[in-house]
C-alpha cells in the first residue's frame, strides 16, 4: 500500500501548517493565559473567547474547514461545508493534515475538526436518517453547535464497547434511557446541544455484539444532567473537556435511534477506528512541536556560559 499523501493532501497539510504558524500560534499562549486567569478568578472559563470565532471565520475563508470529511461524501455536504467544496479525504490523506493540526491545541477547534464532533458527524453521515442529518448534522458542519459522545462508563471496562451497562429500552414510540457516563467528550462546551448515547437494549435472543443501541439525546432533555467536569493530568481542556453525565428516565422519540436497535457496537467500530488514527496523528504533531520547543529552549537558555544544548549530557 502506498502511504504517500496525494497532491491535494500535501497541499492541505502545508496550508494548515502555514495558517497555524501565522494566525494561531501568535495568539495561543495569550488565549491560554486569559482562560487560566478567568478560571482562577472563579469565572466561567468554558465560554470560548472571541478570538476563537474570529479564527474560525478566517479558516473557513481560507477553505480550511471540515477537513475530516471522509472520502465518499463529496455530495451536497462537501459542497456546502467541505474544504474548498471538494471531495472528502481518505484516512491516508487526512493523516498528514491531522498531524499538522496536532501542533496546536486550538487548531482542531478552529478548523471544525475537533473531537468528538468529527466522529459524531461521521456517524450521522454514515448511519443517520435524512431527518437526523437535517436536524443535527447541518448545524454541526456549519459550526453553529457542538456535540458530546457518551459511551464510557465508570464501573465497566469501557474499552470493550460490549460492556456498557447503561440502558436504552424501547417503550412504544419512545426510548427510555438510564445510566451514568463519564469522560463524555464535549460535555463542557456551552454550545453542546446533542449527545450520542450508547446503551444496552436488552434483547435476550441477540449475541453480545447486538445488545447495544446508539441514540441521539438532546442535551436539554429532562433527566440529562452534566454532574461535573473531569480533569485530565490537571487540565480541564476548556472549552471542550470531558464530563460525568447522568441520564435518569430520559425519554426521546424512537426515531432518535441510529441505524437500528442492537447496532450500537457496529456503529462504535465504524466511528472509533478512524478516530484513533486521527488522534494518533495529532499526537505525533504535538510531539514534534514539543521537540522543536525543547530544542529552541536548549539553544536560548544558557548555563555555565554556554547554551544548554552544548552541555555534555545534552550533546550525548
């Protein structure tokens, strides 16, 4: 298999890198400082600062928007919301683009390529009905709302999607949802309007891979409560974050089921596989950026009359 990026992929990666270097990096440190000051003063650090929306408008004007759109979706969504109106990218072609976005915490948000929205939008693209797409996919692609992904649970090994214990029980024309989720990505954003929830449907005749269902749950549905936001390595990662969310006798229309009853595991595999590639590529970009900053620091900081890079241990 040829892993060389296409000409379009290489061009997008170069344009993303240039945009980050010229537009994002110069304001990113000040952005983080302002968020920390708001948090330390007891304010609402989850409200995105104005600079985020300003940069999103610039990125969109440069055709750097919804870069994640997968190949095969070059229809009306790509025309309305895609990069330069072009066709979607394969995972091989998106990987170098994601790598460049990893150089900045803000970049995925600015390009409308941040998790969990990318995965949730792909779920709606691949598995959603036209009505579900019209209600939720359009505003997500347009950047007007954000979303959350509620799969992981505190009491089970959630890396195996068949372990979920929260329930999604069909009751006539409704689905009744109960359970406790945590590390629910996207829960902290004030514009998060919809959760994709995975729960056990309880079909005794089905095998373990057909026991779960994914359901669209509007955040403002009675019984949905974001209990708290969870820090990871001392950071809350505003304005996206991860939260603990409880669902208590939540009722949504049966039409909110994605793909069909008992097909949640199938959707999870289709969603999480590409997402893990994207995450890994962004982390490679982050590691490259960290190495560059360390080398720069080593050249600028002196000790014993010479740059740190020239000290014996570091040279080795």
